[in-house]
C-alpha cells in the first residue's frame, strides 16, 4: 500500500464532479440492490413519450438508457454537474434545466408521463404530482436511513436524530398525502468496503453533505486511524441503504 500522505494527496487531487464512481475501482466496492435500477429505468423510458429526470447529476445514469422518449428533460442544481449533464445529454436531445434547491419545478402542470430520480436530494411530492400527467408514474431509487453512517459517525460521532431521517415509510406517507398512490416499495442494505484511505477522502469530497466541512487537515487523525486499520489487513466496512419507490398520479 502507498504511504499515507500519498493516498491523501491522491484522494484530494482526483476529479469529483458528475455522479460516476469509476475512480473507486480497486480502492472501494459497494454492493448494488438486487432490483437493478438502471435496467428498470431504461425499460420505463422506452415506453413513454415524455419524461423528467430529477437531480440527474452529470447525466450518467440517464445516459445508460439506449432509448429516450421524444420529450426528455432533466434537472440539476449544482452548476458543475449541470454542465457535465449538458455536454453528455444534449447531443441526445435531452433538455437540461438548472434548478435551485427548494424552488418549484419550472414546468407546466401535467407535463410528463414519467418522472424519475436516482438518489434525489429531497423529493418535493406536491411538485412531482403537479407536473405528472394523470395516470403518470414516479419511479426512483432513494437513499435510505442511516446510509453509510458507520463511516459518517467515524468522523462526526453518534448521530441518533439523523439516523432516523429518510425513512421509506415516512416517504410513502408524504407521497400519499400529496395525492399520489404508491404502487411499489422495496428496500435494500448493501455492503460497502474501503480498501485504502484515498477512497474515503475522495468520497467525502464528492458527498459533501456526509461530513460537512470535511478536509484532510481537519480530520487527519481520524483518517490516520482508518489507514492504520486498513494497513493491518482489515478493510473498513459500512452499509448503504436504498429504497425503490414507484407511485402513480
């Protein structure tokens, strides 16, 4: 294994825009939910005439679909990701709309047959219902409660209140309160394995909400503890949580 400071430097220098995770190859692994979101998404996109992908990141997941509907839009709030999505998806006819977190969706009522999202920041159920056509569907994979909290709490300490957030049953209740009918809900807990500390640095730079204000300098001692564990032959293990949710207007 490379020296500690070399691994820190690699994790700090690597590009983190977009929503791809190829940089982690050989450094960390994560199981995927058994349902295969990308494949299910592609099937649904091929069956509709209009769709909207929320919080598309750099458009990586949407771009995996071989067939897109004639009207395909995507939103993204973070400007670097919005630019990546524009470069990736505009040649395929996708309209990229940069949005502001918490603002209403900038689309007319009943605009889309299908609304999708992979790991949306905070789904606004009333807005989702508003821009769905009657009979239209919302289909998404959400981050679940206490996802990767073994890693997050290594840096921040116990977070009992935060562990209860993103509860899938509460999201179902909120969707139904907004006038949607939830037709499917599946949950998964997936193993994450970190083999070296550069993967931790890179991921905390990418997912900035996990450890707000993260920097190598501030958390050097915590990173060193992880590095010592990994060099001793014990990878750091955490667990991501996901839920697949589908609802109909």
